């Protein structure tokens, strides 16, 4: 049913460069979270810290009572078995065909027979729509197919926690829509805890239960999707609506001159909050909330037109 990850006061630097400081958040068991942030704000570093590939300078990451930040290599090895990870570059072995790439974690971490491995590999290949390409080398397929092969590999150990680093970068809009549907369907099926790093605002607006935003060396906000999509906080608002007006500039933060020039240009009104994308079989996910529930509970009036089946471009395959 997925595993909770509790991050407390996490700080990471490389030499004198602080990447982010004092990050605290809880990834709730079985929920989907998206982490956003301008390029270079340390999203990939954050994912790598969660699986213990990078050690934080301060803080804790608790998973099933084990603190990843301070535990032994042995404990780390055990906890890692809970994870399925899709790295930003897909991280396929170039000299192995897709079948062997996807089978790799099973051969490495389990004592399953080759026929059992074959069953699992083919099942995951089918799930990501890659049946028939098992014999191809990573170099012989498109970037989007490599991503999906990476996804199949991340799935073979039946993970409790799925970490995806930009699964949708380099995908065309149609493939992105399919991938998002796949993530929702997977979540419904395996009920793992998901953390997805993405730059795609449409994905962030429609897929997750919760959204986080890293900005300017700290976690600007983390919370339920409706909380961030109805937030008036300028950084959150600018990022989630992909706008030019606001505190974020081309070089991360705008300088005084730029701010001056913008003067008191007002940010455009908040667009409607779209409905969350649903599983394709129509059955709600275990952790899915009613549209508008968070807003109601918190006495927030969502922007006009929210949660209506509208004409708006939403990642959901209509
Ligand atoms: N192993 C490392 N050693 C030193 N610095 C690093 C290391 N890994 C990352 N960094 C630095 O940490 C910062 C954040 O990098 P990271 O890759 O996490 O950014 P990101 O938010 O994932 O960016 P993007 O959206 O472009 O993928 C960058 O300045 C990068 O140079
Ligand atoms: Mg990155």
C-alpha cells in the first residue's frame, strides 16, 4: 500500500554551494507527488538524496523507521529494495538489449528462475507498450521509448516507492498524455508512493495529489494540489501558470532593474483548477480526493470554472 517518506530539515551542499536548505515534507503513503522547480534548483539532487545516493549535510529522511541520512550501508541496501527509480537520462546499459536491461534488477536482486523473469519482463514491457522491441539496443530506439523502457525496469521489483526524474522530458504531447495516464493507472494498480520531477506544468496541474516547488535554495511550498493551484503566493503562482510576470526570471531571480521595468503589472487571474486525471478503468484510486474537497475544507473559493469538464487543455486523455 505504499510507504511514507518523511523528510525533516534536509540540507544539501556541494562545497560552498548550498543546493537547498531546511527542506521538510512528507510524501504520504500511496499518494502521487510532483516536485517542480526551475532548472538547477536541485530536484535531481533531492531524488538522489531520498534513495541515499547522496548524503545530506543535515536533516533526516525516514522510511519505515530507518533514517536514510545516517543508516548503515546494509540498512540502505535493504531499504533500496522498496524503490523503483527512473533517472533523468533513462540510465540504460547501452550494450544490453531492452530485455536484458529490464531483467537486470531481477537477476541482481532476486533468485528467480529465467522463466519467471521472462514472465515479469514481458508483463512490464506490455504495460509500457514496448512488446516486440525486446531485442533492440537502447541506441536503436527513440528517446521516448527509452523512457518507457526505463519505466518498465523501474517496475520489475514491485516497488513501494516510485521516483521518476522528468519521465516526460523529450516526449511529444500525445506521448506525455499517455505517460500521465500510465502513471495514474499504475498508481491505482500498485498503490505505491510516487514522486515525479517534471517541468511540464500541465502534468503538475492534473496528475498529482500533492505538489512541491523548489525555488531559490528552499522548498517554497508543498501541499495538496488544490492548495498550490489556488495559491496567491507569487512564485507558486508564476510557476504553476507558466507566466513571465512574477519573481522568477531567466537567471532564476529577477534583478532590480527587471522588477522596475515590470512595475506594477498585475499577474493575470488564476485559471480554473482542472479535475485530477482519473484511472482509465473509471475506478477511483485509493488515495483520490473529491474534486474541490481541499478548497471546501479550507474555505477557499476556487477560481471560476474549476473542476468543470471544460474545453481547457488538460493532460487527461479525453
Ligand atoms: N555530484 C555533484 N557534485 C557537485 N555539484 C553537483 C552534483 N550534482 C549536482 N550538482 C549541482 O547541484 C545543482 C542542482 O542540480 P540538479 O541536477 O539537482 O538540478 P535540477 O533541478 O535537477 O535541474 P534540471 O531541471 O535542469 O534537471 C546544480 O548546480 C549542479 O551543478
Ligand atoms: Mg534534474
